[in-house]
């Protein structure tokens, strides 16, 4: 059975939704299987492979300026444990530097954004989150108030076609029906996981976040060199890890430091942690 829903209270725009599955979504609000029911519901309307749900809130105490809660992920024809493992990695390592969300984090209102996979930079983020799972298409629906943003990411593998304009239009209107449920679930759910929980203490995550926030563009080698330095490796060790000459590794360090405005490993660590960089050369001359 289909239920006609008019989310804008206008006679010209109706949504046909399966009433039984919709009822199961409503009944699951606040319960651990809410996202699973939401995934089944959406898949009946717009074929998909995965759904990810999150809420972020402004938080001046966080190094990132906000706190992000991963409310859960759902899958069609995929073991839940596999999806959870991939998304746990995403929220631990990559969420803070995801360019899609960086562009809509401070917006207000309802937005639908389609990720251009060709624009995802080559590297670990693209390989482990998208290519390893054969992810080909993703659209993200967000509803934002001044201090809070809820997001629904709808994902397709390469077995499904790209989202059509009709799909996107339908999802955009469907958000007006679903976001009140998502917001209620976020407020009442007993089980939710805080993303970036390690960012208060992990300099690598903070380094990635500041690189993205400040819009600094390091080459792949410059970036890898900085991360190895933060981990405590020496330049000779980095050269061996990267399979390059020591002179090349030293050159990567110098170019990266020039872009970051630091001169030593200690200053790099301070920069990554968002602390004032105390120039060691000046300190010694005083």
C-alpha cells in the first residue's frame, strides 16, 4: 500500500511512500535498529546499497569546532559488521577531512549534494572508503540549523546507475518527511558513537584537520613526510619508508615546512595541535 504524503502542505507536491515500512521506521525511532529500518524504507523508493546517518553540533571545546555523532549505517545485501568496520575507519580517520562535508558544514537549510568521485583525491581515503567497497555514486542530504546538522548519505555501488534527476528530486522532498524522525532519533537514541573521538589526543588526525581547514596544499610526498615526522621517524628512516634518497626526503621536509610556516619537528607538532608555534631559533637567540 502507498501513502500520499504532502511534506510542504501543498497540493501540487506529493510523495508516494509504503505505509507499512514507514510505520516500521517510526516505531524504530530511538532504538538500535532505526537506521536499518530507514535503509529498507529508502531502498523501496530509490534503489541503493548503503545509508549512513550522522548528526554534528557546534562545540567550541572541540579542536574541530564541532562534534559529530555517527548514528549508524545500514546496508542492502551486505553484512552489517563489514559496513560498520568501514564506517568506523571513516569516522576515526577521515571524517574530519572529507571535502564534501567541509563545504556544507556551516550551511543552514536543506541541501542535497552529489559527490563527484573523480574529484576525490587519490590516496588512502579514496582507496579504503570508496574503491575497496566499489562505491561509485553518493548523494548526501542535509538539514541544518544554526548549531546542528543532520545528514543522510545514500550510496550506490557500481552495480547501480548514477542518481537521476528524478531520484535526486524525490530524495530532496523526502527529506522533509524523514529529518524530523532523524532528529528525534538523534535526541533519544541510547546508542550513538562520537566521531573523531581521538582528535583531542591524536596529532595525525588534528594535522589532517588543520591541513583541510587552512586550505594548505601539500604534495603527496610532502604530506607523507610530515606524517612520518609526527610519528617520530627521522629523515633517514622516512627516506627508507618512502623508497627515496635522503636528499629527496630532506627536500620534501623543507618544502612542506615552508608551506606550513614551521622550521623544526617540534614546531610541526605544535602546528598540528593548533598550538602557537614558538620559533626555536628565536628562542635560542634571546
